[in-house]
C-alpha cells in the first residue's frame, strides 16, 4: 500500500507536502470526519501545534498532579489538618 501525500496551503504561504503512511492517513481522515472541522480550523490547529514551545525534559509523571498552588509543601501540616488526615473517626 502506498503512502498518502498530504498537501497543505497555509494562508499566504507556499504549498507544502508531507508523506503519510497508511495509518497516519486513516487517522487524519477519521479525525476530520469525527471533529467536522473546516479546512481553516484544521490549518489553525496545525499552526498552533507546530508553533508551540517545547516543554522541558521532565521525568514521566512530573506535573501530572499540579494543583496550581506553589506553597503546598510549606502548608503540608495545615492542609492535612484541614482534611482530617490521621485523626480517629468515631
């Protein structure tokens, strides 16, 4: 089975092409059908993806449980008391 050829024309830019293997082509077609996004929206999504700032190399799971608070370690005892952790339940 030959690889699909994917063409994209980005606003005011020249046409670009990328070769997709059959699985990638199928996934692209399924996503387009599933999301019912317009060509313009798919181009915008691609632009955002390609222009994103790479995240620093972190160990697996780092930041997975980010609470949004920066003082959690310093408030550990207070937080544990608020939740009743370690207290007997009658």
